[in-house]
C-alpha cells in the first residue's frame, strides 16, 4: 500500500519568496517583509542555508550569479528585492557604489573600526612628536602596524 499523501505540499522557493515582500507604490521597490539582517538586507532560508533575499530574487527572475559577484541595488534600498532594481558587480563595483551613494561609513560609525576618533588624534600627535614606531603604536592601541601607517598618513580617517 502506498504511503498516505502528505497533508502539506512543499512550497517552491518562488512561492515562499512571493509571500515575503510588499510593493512600495512610490518607489516600485519590492520591500522584504520577513527577516532583515542588521544592515537591512532580507534573508531567506533555502535548504537550511540563509541567503540574501536580493540574491534569491536575482536568480529567480534574471539568472545565475557568477562566482565572486555581488548583487547591487540601483535603488539603494537594502530590503528591495525587485529584480529590475538589481544588477551584478565586482567587489570594486560594490565599494564604488557605496562611495557614490555616500553610504561608506567613516570613523567610529564604521562597525569594524577598532579606534576612536580621540585615539586617532593621539596616534597622529605621538607619531609627529617622534621617537615611536608604527609597531610600538600598534602594540599600544591593539591594532596592526599597517593600521597605524594608514592613520598617520591620513589614508584612513581622512575626515579628521
């Protein structure tokens, strides 16, 4: 005797995807209504793996994403999954897109920053006075000598 048919048919990724956004009539963005990560990007579980909803949208409606490429938003709206607002780009394209849209976090606002503005000013003052190396400063502030090099040469923290 055959097994009894499942009570609930497993829904396709497309069916699940289509239940998780609303269309913003003003912007034409398809705004993700399910889980958003801390940066505001939607996530969708597929085969027990969390995937960016905008990446899922691209693959569902446009096609495969070649290895190493990002899915960027022309609308600059992280929860948007409208495939017409999505395009592919390299790491460099993604960085340039952030800079062009003035979303590049600076200083302490950058969540990866290990230094405060006050520490950067101290490092520059101490280095200018002389008698201390990049390595010594790095050890004092628990960063790499490369970080100190970038700070003292104003390659990073250029806004202060």
